[in-house]
């Protein structure tokens, strides 16, 4: 999902989870510290999804997370970094989300073919 630049991505977590096909059940949600909120954790647990979110340093009670599973998140981060090497993805000049998604698909295919 694409959000405006001034909107935080954590506001659309529920919408993202809703569009995941039933054929791909979600066992764990690996997110960074920006998604550390009681509301997000409660929604994930309600849907029987294991939250793998490190706690922010200012949280009064630290919550443990699966560090091995969280370490696998770097694969996604590296892919995003490779996609952003392409100016069309990094700058997002396209006004329509469908056009931007098409460019991301083309660039991802190019990155995977390397």
C-alpha cells in the first residue's frame, strides 16, 4: 500500500493484512520499532499472528521478540535498497499508484535478473 509522505505506514497495517490472500496464511509479522504499539500487537494476536517487533527504548516494560526471525528482515531491507538505486523508484514522480507499482515490478524483475 502506498501512503502519502506525511502519513506513517503503521496507520495501514490492518489494511495490508486484509489483502493477504487466504492461501498465504501469516504466521508472524516482522516489523521495525516504528510499529511498536499496544494496538498493533493486540490486533496481531487477535488474528493469531506472532508479532516480531522490537520494543522502543522509551517503553516502560520491554517485550521480548524472536531475534533470529527478526534478523531475516534484512533480506527485505536489502531489496528495498536495491530498488531505490533506480531513480524512478527513489523519487516517485508518478502521480498514480498503479503506475508506480508497474515501475516497481519492472525494476524488481531487473534486479532479480542480475
